[in-house]
């Protein structure tokens, strides 16, 4: 490993974690809004 390469990997991993978190939150928000707009469709 080169010096500084591990730092780049950490940055990439942080970016991936952030992306996963944002997608996760976004999907929850979409589910909530679908419930609000279509209460009859999609019971869960």
C-alpha cells in the first residue's frame, strides 16, 4: 500500500455509507408519501 492510499479508501467508504443512508431515508420518505396519497393501496 502506498502512503495516503488508505485515506482515499476511507473517503470512498464514507461516501458509500452516506449514499446508502440517503437512499435508505429516501425510500422511507417515498413509502410515507405513498401511504399519504394512496391510503387504500399498499396496506404496509
